[in-house]
């Protein structure tokens, strides 16, 4: 008989399966990234159950515990947290979807990582409750997330080391034709992103600068994470920020 487990989780992705079921990836606090099957949630008799599986939702799930490479069947699912702004403000929802896609692109391990889960959970709730919304929040997320993934850049920028080497993840005293080494202005922005996200209101960068830094951070991720793909959410994010 299969064991049953319960866990808080973040819905990463949902795809339709058969006439009324879905398959979803949920990043759980207790079991890590798991794939589940939920039967009958798209039927006319299911009410609004499909809304529970919307990507980025924070839920409590009870499921049958299967091997990592097998689908677990969901027994029960409820909202753990109800968003107030993410689903209403297109700017905030665009950042949330960006955060979700970066996370889904980065997390491959099936094992639990409670610290990483709590980081993502806190970020989504912070975004939902952000009093001082800022158009650089997605950049701050990428920098902070890189530390949890094990390749975050050390803030060692100074007059003798003004350039950021993305491959090595350090500030350096050399610059050449390598696309992996940022110029001094770009490196300065990477350094400034080490501030607390609550202090971003002190930062004022143009849209072109934000786009450029986003491109650099995506390349930074690709250099350090095998299989990191281009982000589909970028087009929408750039159109609304």
C-alpha cells in the first residue's frame, strides 16, 4: 500500500491530461520537485478545482508517495495562501511568472530543500504584498536566487577590481573581448543589486539598462546551470515594465 504524505508546495506547471484530468509539477517543501496527476478537476462537476492548480499558487497537498520518477496521485489539495495582488496587477503577475519560469528552469533535484523552498515562498508573498513596487525586483530575485543555487557572485567590486567576470562569478581587474566579462557600468549594477530588496526604491535605472542587465543575468545562469533555457516570460515582462 502506498504511503501518503502532506506538504506545502508551489505549483510550477500544469498541463491538460485526458478529458478531465491534469498533470502538474509542484515544488514541495517536504519532498522537493514532484509530478502529480489530479483526476477530474476539469470536469463540469468539479466546480472551480482547476483554479487551485494555477501556476505560482501556494497550496497544501496530500498525495500518495511514489518514486521520484513516477506520477503521484493527489488525494487532497487546498490553498495555503490566497494572493491579493499577483492576480490583479499585470506588472506584479508578470514578475511572478518570470520568477516561476526561472525557478522551474533551475531546479532539477527531486530531493527536499526547505531553505530554497522557503526562499521562493517568501519572495512570492513579498511580491504579492509589495508596498513599494519596483521594476527591478526581477533582477534582485535572479541575483538572490543564484546564491541559493550555489553560484552567486561575491560583492568584491572596488577600484582595483571594477569588472564582473560571469564565468568565474567574481569581480576582476581585467577586461577583454570575452562576452562573459561586463564593462564597468554593467558590473556596477551587479554590485548594487546586493542591496536589500526593500531598498530598491533608491535605485533608478532606465528600461534599456534593466533589459541589458536581465540579458546578462540570464547568460550568467546559462553559464552555471546546464540546460537553462531561454525564458518565454521575457517578452511580456519587457512590455509591461
